[in-house]
């Protein structure tokens, strides 16, 4: 199976900007920017750049886009994309500006673009972020449209770096390309409708995405799940004709990088509900279609595992995706039913729509069983998290604080915003059951926190972090740097995390 979306070619160029062969040469432009580090540009535009700066058409505000023909340069046209204040320009701004510029070029049906690295960000970080941003712009949401709208993605992208620094940049650009590509594969999965992407198909796609890497792929079917006593996952899957699966992707480092490699095993768990009707506690019709994206956490783990393997992370990493369809049906679980998970804990299912925490409970247990020493789960878990943080940041929970900090730093490097949320002991009181160990819903107050508290019970005392991506996995409003649709959130965070084991306890 060939992987879609197609990846543009990405090359590193050390020619001066005036000599770069491309259709459209793109440069970030800052506020009050004399552009004097780009010799000849202002003149080549025949006064157009100065005129636009004078008239305030071009102010350098973030994501402004200004196009001008240039004469005497190898490229026929130059685009300046607003990058804000030079002193505020960082990797995140670099990534977003690059995406915005490449999306703008795409609308204009430009197929060959070149991005000139400017600004004061460290070269490698800058080159990687630019590559990520440019590749992210080649994702398309419209694969089911018979007539393509928008514009075609770029075929050739060049990144222009200062002379003599090509070798330094090349590796970082390759890394950025891989991360961007893996984000796009994740976005593609999130975009798939649930009649196509069943748990079985998600497993097949995971295997396809793992092909060409050294990942080991294991898929557990319903009989395996019975044997492992995964009663929570099996319970959630009971209402559907599509049987649940557990997908396991394992990365074993090629070149073991010293002492940590043997002792630290990262377990990544992603919620893979291919459609969430709510089950017998059924959701309202309005907006239910979005629940095809309830496997976004699982998709993020799949994309991250591909990156982790291609980039050969120095530690063992196990990706686990419990996958099921949450449906009402003659055999579906009903409110008040009691399920027993693989960890031996009993759960009274108060609300069948709180299904994510159930399947994650069994998967977290399994991660430890397979030898994970540090856990992170990613899930579109609660509407309450969207109420708390909006669509701007994911909720970050976990214990101990040191581990949560490690994950938070990785998310910040990756440009996936995550904000720490509390796990006070008192939240556990909302999960007390009359007849079982726990109930699965703590009601409305602190809904994101009680959901996380439920998961904590299944982390087996390991360092564990939980990212609630209910608000961040899908963008409802198009932004210059982010079209409406799946975002690929958490892919880069999880991949980055696999390279930070030197800082773990
Ligand atoms: N998949 C939903 C959470 C969700 C909501 C994701 C909005 C993306 C956007 C989850 O399974 C769910 O239904 N959660 C319930 C929990 C409640 C029943 C305790 C919720 O948030 O309402
Ligand atoms: Mn639900
Ligand atoms: Zn759900």
C-alpha cells in the first residue's frame, strides 16, 4: 500500500537568494525590517518593497503575504511573509510562518517554492521548524472530492541556508521533513470517515504506515483480548459489529545509545475510538459526525511511532492503540453494567459515553505488562477539556511532576501547546461506586480532571502523563497557518519525547 499524502521533495540550497532556481522565493519579513541581510532584494523589486513598506501595505505583521516580481534574480517572483517582531521570532513562529507561506503559494498554484532562512533562531532548530512547517502545508482535506479545490501541494521545496552551513542544516531539514510527513499521515487517518476506518482498517493502516520502517507490528484480535481479560475494551466494543483491536508498534533502537537505552522504555498509548456514538448513553445528532475523529490520539501514536523509528530514537518505545467502535446495539453495555478490566479492577459503567477512559485503562495496563517504564497517553477524552482550555491548548495531567514537566517541555519544543491541569486526590471521590471499585463518570464538575483521575488508577504507579486533545485534534476555524481539519497534534511531541531520556528520572 503506498502512503498518502505524497511528500514533496525537500532540498537544502546554499546559493545566495538571488541565484536560487525556483518559481517563488519566499522570505519571512519582520516589522520595520530593512532587509539588509538580503543584498539586492529591495532593488530587484524595482521599488515595490519600499513602496509597500512606506504605505504600510507591508508591515511585517504575522502571516501578511506580499508578492512582487523581481528582475535580475533567478526566481521570477519573491513573496514576503510577515513574521512579526524580529526579537520575538522563535521556532514556533518559524514553523507557522512557513506553513502560512506555503499554503498561500498553494492557493496561487505554485509548484516549486524556496524558503529563505532568516532570523536569529539557532540554525538547526530553525531549519527543522521551517521544514516541518513547509511539509505540513502539503496536507489536503479533500481526498473525497471528485474535483480538487484549494490548490495542489508543492512538488519541490528548497530551503535556502547561509553558505558553508549546508551540512549542518541538511540533517535538521531531513528531521523536519520526517516529522511533517508523519503529522500528515496522522491527519489523513483523522480525516477518514468511520465507514472506511474501522478498528480493523486502523490496524491495517498502522501496518502500512509502519512499512519501510523497522517497527514491529502486532495486532491483537478479539480472541487475544479475551485471553488478556481486557473486559473494559471488550465491553466498549460489544455494541458494534466491528470487533475491537489492540495495535502494538514496537521500536527497538538500532544503535543503542548508552546506559539509558536498556532501562528506559517509553509506552505511548492512544485512544482509538473509530466512532463514538456515545453508545446507549447516545449523543445528540448535532455535531456527532465529528466523532469520527475520536481515534486522533491513536493516530498520533501511529504517526509518532513512524517518526521514532525513521529517526532511530535511542530508547525502546512501545506504541499501543486500543481501537473500538462505540455503538448502541442489542449486545451493547448499558448504564449500571459492571466490567472487569485486565488489571483486575471492576468498573460500574454509569455512562457508556465515557468510553475512552475504559479502553485506555486496559491499554495502560498492557503497556506496563509489555515492559514500559514511563507512560504517556493521548486521547480526545472530554468535552470538559474543551470548555477549560478551548481549542488552543491540550490538557496535560500526570504524576510525578518531574515527568509531567518532561512531557511539557517536549510539547513546547514541538509546537504543540499543552497546559498543566491538576489531579487533586479529592477528584477520586467523584468516582466512587456503590457496588464496584469505581464508576466511569464523575459528572460535570472538573470533568477533564476526573477522567484523568480514572486513568491514573491504571498507570500502575509508573510515571505517567495524559494529554487530553479533545479541543486540539481538529481545527474548526481556518487560520493562516492551519487549515480547518485535523491538526496532527501530539505527533511531534511524542517523537521529541523519545529523544529526551537523558533528562528522565
Ligand atoms: N469522545 C468524547 C469526548 C470529546 C468531546 C472529544 C468533544 C472531542 C470533542 C468522549 O468519549 C466523551 O463522550 N466524553 C464525555 C464524558 C462524559 C460522559 C463523562 C463528555 O465529554 O461529555
Ligand atoms: Mn464518548
Ligand atoms: Zn469518545
